[in-house]
């Protein structure tokens, strides 16, 4: 097993955030106890929980498209799109509607049921949000669920997206509250939570998860899950991302997370958020079929489908089709 880096990536502190969420349905200590279970016992409990709330063997497939790449003003230490990092990624303009719809049609033809659109912004400007709202409306006409991730929103922006028919808004909490200032300094966790609250108030489903393998340790992973599981209600969709150490970012040389620790994180997310879709997200391209199978056994029932996740590679769609056949999984 490799050890995880605990190097502080940023010196500038952010505002302090409580280590326990306000609503403590799950205490961090209780979640740490789940992580400490023997691996097979944890997997068994996760499977029991999963089958009590979902049909076994069904996995929801989503496609993620970067509709505006690069040049983001935020300094997230994991992100290849930050203007603070020298990753060689070129800044691009917002993608035209016709091109977005071509990608959406292809995603539907390839078996995706949800189409997710991501833009590298701190917060969208008015004209850009109007263009994204039109994309949402037109993609829905194709018979796909819609999701966008655009950065921080105010109440009026959230309402505008709701009026366009948006199904899900993605806004990850990223990491444990106590680890936040080691990952990003240009916004706080509370900024993220404020946007999630505005999305909820607008009647949009929440997609929110985090990234593991950023030096947070097992206690940090437990605190991340506690932050999500204690939301009222928990996110309907919970992406669990394994850090992709992108060259040129402060986390490019991070230690690799032990695969069993990643599976444990999936299992604990399933147990603590039994009615949420738990998505196997970034990092899947580097996972073996066997590791992905363990993740499905641990309760993952959603994946990103297609060969690109914003700016990083994803598992090949043909490989996914073969893996689903080998495991007897059914796409929904």
C-alpha cells in the first residue's frame, strides 16, 4: 500500500469550516468505523443497502461534455482548467448550440440517459447563462436528462436554469472541510454549500460528491462523506472521483490511493446515502475491469460513459459495453 501525501499545497488559509456538518445524521466517528470494517463485511453491508433501494445490476450511464474549456479563475489544485496552473490547456469559447446537440444525439445513440455539460467558470455571466439555458432546453427535447456544472450561482441564476427544465446541477464539495485550504483558496466550502442551497430552493436535483486521493487520509474521506450524507436531503447523485494527477497542477505528484481504499469509499457512500445514485467518476480510465467490478459490488450504480471527461480521458465506450456484458449489468 502506498502512503498518501500530506504536503500543504497552498499557504493562504480560507475561512474556517466546522468539521462536523450542522445536521449530524452520520457522525464522522461512525463513518470511520464503517471504513474500519473488514473489507468483505463492508462489501456485504453495502450490497444489502444497495439492494434494499435499487434493483441489482442496473447502472445509469451519463455522458459529460466540456462546453467551455480552460481559463477558470479558481485555483483548485487538482484542476487542469485553472488559469493559475501551467497545464498546456488552451482557453476555449463557449461551444455553439448545434455542436452541443450533435454530441447529445451521439450520447443518446450510444446508450446514455443523462447528458452533462460543464463550463470552466467561477460563475456564469448573464449572456452565457442564457446560452446554456437554451442548451438545456434543446437537449431535453432529445429525451435526455440534463445536468450542468457552471460554478457558483445566485438565486436568480438557479431559477433561470430551473425554468429551462434543468434536471440536475453538479457542484462538488470536493474534499473534507478540514482539508479544504490545502486544495483551493479562491473560494470556501461555504461558497459551495450556498450554491447547493440555491439549487435546492429552485427545485433542481443536486449532484454533489468529491475527489479522493488528495492527501486527505481516511479521516478526511470520512469527513467528506459526512458532509454529503448529512445534507438535508443528501444529493440525489453522488460522484466519487479518484484524483487524476494532471501534469502542471499542484497535485501532479500526489501519491496513488490504494485501490481498496477507493472501493471502501464507494461502499461507505452507498451505506450512508442509500437512496442516492453513487457514480463511479473520474479516474475510471486507469481502473482495471476487476476494480470496477468491486466498485459496482460496493454500490456504485452510475458511471460517466464515453471517452472524455471534460479534459481527462475516460474508459472506452466499447470496453464498457463488453464489461457490462461480462458482469451482467443493465444500462438504465
